[in-house]
C-alpha cells in the first residue's frame, strides 16, 4: 500500500526521534508547516524536500513519490560519532560531484562552487589541529551555514506564501530579521578572529 506524503514526512520525523517543533526548527520552517504536511492538508515544496533529502539522507524520489527506499545511501549516519561524520562526508562528496557535473555548462555557477570550496579547503588545511582558534572558526562557519540554510528556506516560504494571513507573514519576517542579525554577528566574529591572528 502506497503511503501519503504526510505519512512519509511523519516516518522521517519519527525515525529522527523529533517532535514536530524540533523537526520544523531543524529545517527553518514553522511547526504549522510540518503539521499541515503530515495531515495531508498541505504539500511540501521541492525546496523543502531537497533540504530534507540532503540534511537527513533521504531519497528525494521516495519522499515525494513513495518510490524506492527511504534512505538515499545504504547506511544511515549519525553525526554524533566520527564514523557517522565520515559517512556523511563521503555522501556529501558524491552530491557535490553530481552538482558540479550539472553546472559544467554554466561557467559562473561552476566558478563559484569550485572557488568557494577551494577557499574553505585552503584555510582549513593550514590550521593547526590543536589551535583553539581553528575550533572557533570551524564552529562559526558551521553556524553561519546552518543559519543561511534556515534563512533560504524561510525566504522561500515567505515569497511563496505572499497571500498568507498577517500573523504567519509577520512571524516569517521576524524570523528572517533575527537570522540576518545572527549571521551578521557571526561574520563580524570571524573577521575579528582573523584580525587577531594577523
């Protein structure tokens, strides 16, 4: 028997041992959004499906259509241990390679992907493993990208739901402004860290 989109969302959330609120926060959306999808009264956007797929090792085809298996890669990973982190890293390398191959005909996009990856690799490669500043830097980079991910999804819903009720639109805008300030503060902190090291 084929499951509904709502059933599959719930199955993912339950496998992660998350409440609707926790699952929504991890994706940068509201609990109402997750609740609506799980009750099959609202659809998931392709952006949200792609985010879940990348973030939680979920096959996008299974999530959207119920075809294939839930997990995209044969082994689930847990980012709580080194083995799980290495599994996720290997999986993300595959996704990066696939993304790069898709953008090979677009020089600007390919340039930005390759150079961004190159700059990050260059900085990380010269860090001393025991240097406390390297831990702080990597933590802040992670936090910036986590917040950018949430901001991107939040903005997507804000744009898509232009005719939603005032309260939900106000909450989305408020979340966006809070995320903007958090990102700005983290960028300033990283700048200060580099100035200190010069």
